[in-house]
């Protein structure tokens, strides 16, 4: 985030000189000016008083939202083309449409707080400090990827950024998130864990087991349901008797948030963090939407109409909302924003080109990281003294 | 780190020669399971009795000539007597005192003291957060333990019966075993998953399961099975100190075994087998409860004039093919006695491994005695026939040695 802010200031300053700067007041003293924006819809609470609709933000923050979301959007579109070009194989679950959740959450927390999510993890990885090169290299299975090419799309991790993955089995990350929160409580550091899951995973037993334990021991766990209304190909009303996921915690308070509004997400996450540190778990339901299908193998149009998808894109697109805010508050001009997008596109293309040149992992990497190096067990099967396979 | 390990290797070698059986040129003339005395302050997290690690070096053949002496498990006469569950508790307590990151979680481990008393009195001593009573939710508390391990805690996850951990199989297989690999080495999972399994006294089919066979193909985990108070304590400590996830199999019927164990602190190696009784005629490989059935059969066999060599393999994954190989070279006949299911069990894997590696040394096909492939019945006599009994072992040895 810090990096994007710096770039933003220079970009803005570049365009300041020819125009009449007095009308614009976008020079450096602008960073302290606060803008109060109302979220699109009020928050709905379950067993809790929701936070206020008015969110304080700064022009800097809005610009960084725009930049980060546009970067994520560009990255996901690029991943789409790479998949169709067969450079990315296997499963590829894209996050475009849901960027506001990643970006809003990052704005409310720090890197010591943990985030853990399921397989739709590319953008959250970027938000946690992952680089474009690492993510594209991982997607293409190269050794410079964040997991050395051994994880793939569903297994992005960034330990230094507090990002715990990246999990393929639906719902299995929820108890893990509970464990992260347990460790935070154990060590008494004032941090929280955001455990993200989808509306499909919201029907898993593990979720309720984890909720019970978190509530029992007051763990600082925030369970975030990214409700994009479709669990793979099944609409939420066909899978859940009660699709009000924020209410299903019963004794655990819940909050329903417009997940396409980055500022609402930021407000909710900040509120949730304060709550979790004092009172234990809370559920946040982010009402969001994904434009792509469940994964690249799913066209996304057999269970929903194209009108619905374009309707959401017209009315609720997160990037457009921030763009309108930026334009209406005169923080940037159309041209500047378009230039930023162009620049980001170039950045993404460069990262892809660089990633394409990265080497594939060595054959010996097949056998590394099975056990921790140097802790006794050197091999991995019954025959521990010899590598039986002859590798090409 | 390497320098520290070298010093410890020298220190422990000087004290009692308890170094890891090393294939390199220097052959230490000491037994595999002699008593290493390691001072707790001089030790880095990882090392157990083997001070010198063969870091990353793969040896091409599991063969070496090494002198083994016949020191048995409770070697030193001074020491204190205790039961197996107390030995486990001692190991656990010592590790919890030594490292504040070690915590226990499981059903009834805290206030109740553990259904087999392994964690008795630990909760009042260490607090409710370190000895955590969980609700009956195996999948999620196992997952919770693994998530905590990702951040650096060292949880000991107890399954009240190993059979219940089938509910947590996804967490154990995908998250525990594979996370170190799929994250490219970023996260280590130093968790210990332990619990009693095996056939008890008429506990019924669901409570008499042997999960070693189900877990053995999971990449990334280590499996050990304890059988005496001495190795129970040593393996528990080694498992907690290991950076890899370890599944420690205990047996319901062995908790009340009494033995005299040393007063000094000791840690055993997770990958080593134990020589129970050296011999010349046949190698009997076994683990956990079947060790006692084998020893009972050995009494009869000795009277009949046979000299079997009994090895408690202890490490179920990976196998200690070094010790086993040496034994096969000596005796040329192998009998595997196990409580695991016949199909796809530890014995089946071991048979394959021995055949692949030591085929030339075998004079007869390997005989593998395992439990029958049936759900364990309730009726006493039927249950007896499910597992291997001493007379069967005697017959098998006689058959092998013809």
C-alpha cells in the first residue's frame, strides 16, 4: 500500500503543473484532508449494533483503492488470457468483481493480523504484499513463484505478509483460521485473524464447529463470508435453507456489508477488529459478486443470465464506484485515471513477460519440502535411504 | 546451526556414544538405543540423540557393518518405575516446561485429566489455554491445532481414540501433511497427533481400529508407535521437538505396562527401530502390542531350540531399513507380526520394502502375520481370532525355518 501511495503522488504531481493548481488543491497538503463518504447501503447487524454509515477516508486512500483494485482486476483478466493460452493449467478461480473485499480489508488492518482464505486467493495475496511476478510465476508453475511452483493457483502463501493461504478443500481453512486466532490469543498479541470463506462453504459443519470453539474461548477470529451468491454452479437459495449467512452464527454477532463498496468493507473490518479483540468472534457477510464463473472451466452463464452479470457490472462495480468518488471529489481527472490503468496494464504485462522467462523447478525440487530440512527424516517413503525413481 | 549440532554430537558421543547410526566412515561402536544424556540447556530445538545430521545427503545403499550390543530398553538400574501412561505424561510435562509453545488439545484432556490419564494434573499446572478441553469436533480442533502450528506453536493434538481421527482425515492429510510442500517451505507444522488405537478388550468394531495403514501414504508426516514406557517417553519428546508433523500411535492395552526408566532426560530418535532380542535364525519385525505376543512366542521358540531376532520397528514411516537390513543379512528369514489390517497395512508396505531392497539376502519368502480383514467383533473369542496370537507366531517361525 505504501508503494502505491508514493506512485500516486508523483503521478498526480506530474499533471499538476500545466493546469491551474489552485482550483485543484491536490498537492501534498491534501493527504491530511478527510472526506466523509456514506456507504451505499447501511449495515445490517445481527445481535450487534452496526457501525455508522459514514466512513472517513482521504484522497490518498481513495487513490490507493483505485490503484490496487485496478491492478487486481487487470491481473485477473490477464490470468484469464494466460489460462486460455494454456500457460496456466488446472484450476484457476478468478476474483474479479470481488476486489473491494480484499482492498477494504487491507485498509483496516496491519500485516500482523492474519488472513486465510480458500482458493480464490490471487488478489488477497497481492493485497498482503505479494508481487505480480511471484503470482504469475506460481500460476505458470515456475520456481520463482511464491510456493516455488509447487502449489499452484490454489496455494498462494505469504508468511511475512500474514497471508496463510490458499486452500483447495472447501471449508477446511476455517478451523485453520480458528487455530491462527488461537495462537494469537495464546501469545497475547493484539491481532486478529480474518478467515474468509464463501457462501458454498457456509453450509459446512466445520464452520459451525469452529464458530462454537471461537465463541467458547473468545478467540479473536473474524469469519468473513464472501457471499457471491453462487456456490460453484448452485445459487445460494438452492443450497442454504437460510441464506442470511451473517445470522447463522446464532450466538455469534454478525454484520451484513455491501462487499462491492470498498469503504463499507473497510469500516466493517475495522469495527470487527475492535469487536474481536474485546468480545470474541464476529461474522461479516460481504455481499459481493464475481463476474467470471466459479473457475476457468465454468463459463458462468449456465446458472445465471448475462443480463444479471452486466447489470451488476453497471450498477455495483467496485472500481467504478471509486472512480466516481474520485471524479466527484475532484481528486483526479478522467485522463489521470485512464493513465493509471494503462500504467498498471503495462506493469502486469511486464510481470507476465518476466514470469514467462522464469525457469521451471529443478527435478530435485520434487523431493524438497516434504519434511523440514535437517530435522532427521530425509526421505519420504518406506525406503528412506535412496531415491528410487530415476528422474529425467 | 551446523556448528552447534557438531558440538552436541561430540558431547553426546563422549557421554554415551549415542550417535545416529551413520553410514559415513566413522562407525561409532555403540548401540542404537543406548542412553544419550543430553542437557536441556545445550540443545537446539531439533536435535535428538543424533548430533551429526547427514543434512541432505542420501545414502545409496542401506547396508553397513555395525556392531550392535544388546542393551535392552530399561538399561540403567537406578531410575524410577512407572506405568506407560505416566511415562507419556512425564515426557509431555517436561516438554511443556521446556518450551512455552507446547500446548495440548483434545477431548477431556484438561479438567478430566485425559481419558487414559496421560494429561492428568497438567491443566491445573499449565492453565486451561495450554491444556485445552475441546468440544467433540475432531475435524475442527485438529484443523485448529494445525493452524496454530502454522504460526509457530507446537500443539499436541490428542484423539481420544485414533479411530475418531478419521473425522479429521482431511485436516491431517491435506493441511498437516502437505502444507510444508504446497507453501514451498514457508510454513512448518510441528504438530504431534497422538492417541490410543488398536484392538482392546471387546470395545467393538469402531473403537478397535488401526489407522496406521490409512495414514501411511500421506506424504509429509512421520509415524511412530510406542510400546514400552521407555520408548513412549522418548518418542513423545522426540515427536514434540520434531519440526515435522508426527503421528504417535499408542495402544489401549499397553497403558498400564510398568517399567523402570532412567531419571536423566533422554530423547529417542524418531526413525530408529529397537532391537528387542538379538538372534540368529529368523528376524521377527513387530511393533506396538504385538511385540508382547512375539516375546511370549519367543519363550516357546527358545525352548524348542530356535534363536529368533526380534526388532520393534517403532518407526512406521519411514521404516528403519538400516537396522532391518542388517538383521535380514544376518538371518535371511523374515517374519512380520503386526496388528494392522492385512490389506494395505504396515506389514504389506514393509514386505514390499524388504523385498525390493534385500531380495538377495532372503532364503525364504517373507511371512506377514496381520489382523484379519474384518471389523473387530465384540465377542471375546472372535476378537481373539482377529489378532495374531502367540501360537500362530510359533507356527510361522517353524514354517520359515524348515
